[in-house]
C-alpha cells in the first residue's frame, strides 16, 4: 500500500486564538511543505517513507478546477513548484502529479492540518528532540536551548515548520528535521502501547481526523485498521529517505551560511 501524506498549511478552521497560539499567521494560501509517500509492505512489517522536497519543479499536468481551486491546463515543457499544487487543484492534483512524476501508484492520500499534528503529539505525551545549538525562530516560534528537550505539540509544530532561522535555511535541511520529527512520533506510537489499546487508538485517530483530509476510500475505521496492523512493527524496520534531487538551473537561489558552534547531543535512538 502506498499512501501520499502531506502537511497542509491551511489556516481554515483555526480560530484567531489558535492562529496566535500556533504562530501560523493569517496567510490564506494552502501550500504543502511536507510531502511524503508512505510505502507499507505486504504483511505490514516494513515501512519506507519517501520525502519529496517542497521546492521540486514538476511538469504542468492537467488538473480540474473545483470549489476554491482554479485548476490548470496541461502545458508541455513548462514546470510548476510542487508545493503549489494543493492550492491550484486540491489533493487530487497533487496525488496525480506525484504518481506521474515518480511512477509510483498511490492508493490513498492523507492531508494533515497543523492543529491535527499538534493534537497527535500531545496525545502521545510529547516527543524528544535534540538541537546542536540554541534556536530562536521568530517566524515559527521555535525557541529551544542547545541539547535534548522534551517538547509538546505546539513546540513540535514549530520544529516541523522551522526553516528560515536554522542552518542554511534550505528545504533539504528542513526535510532532515521533518524526518527526525516523524521518526520520533512513530517511536512514540510504537513505545506507548497505543496500537494494542483499541479504545485509546480510536480516540487519538478520531481526534486527529478532525484536522485531516482523506480520499473517499479512506475512513476513520480504515485508519484504525491500518494502525492496528502495525502492532508487530519494529522501529528498526521503518526507513526515511529523500527523493533524488539536483539544483534547479533556471533560477538562482542563494542562502547565507551561518557559523555556529555546535553543542554535542547524545545520539538519539532513532530510525534510519
């Protein structure tokens, strides 16, 4: 089974107070900074997560218009940045473009809103992260001392979204943090006993589903069934990789490197 999982930047459904607490701003665009293909092997013993960089340029395929979507006409020889496709043609546009570019058949898609991500991390009791130096990003609100810290859902969302004020500011570095955060969430799920507690599992998924977008063939019951099937999954059998990529030569982008003295963190017990 191959599931397209994306993080939605949409502020739809967030109250002004939630926008303030989550430091989302009031941007009305619906972009996708996090795009992953989750491959689940037969028997549910192996999971491979393929990250697609948000700045990937992809061919302009035909995407239908719809409520809130302008759609686009096929335009051979032209490209569009992949994280704009959700805004242009909705989840189906992103789904079909990923299929055509990668050659990987997608069975379902799951869009995770910012509030849903926060709720899942909080339901797990938070996660552990480690940063090599102090981070204070006024855009995302991430404020962490150097070293290892246990963070809650709001802090995890900031960690997930941080890009401008850490490292070189590149998306490829953000993907590394994205994968680390995702691995920590998966580890939290596997170590918490959640998958062997049907009532608690249903509660967590129902909580998250309120901020999810899925295709018509994916219901809450389906999500619970998939989660329960992972009860024998080991964290060592979950792999995170990034799609092969190279610089886009038609535009020039530059990032200023920042020299910071790193602080040693204990090697995290994390998935590859």
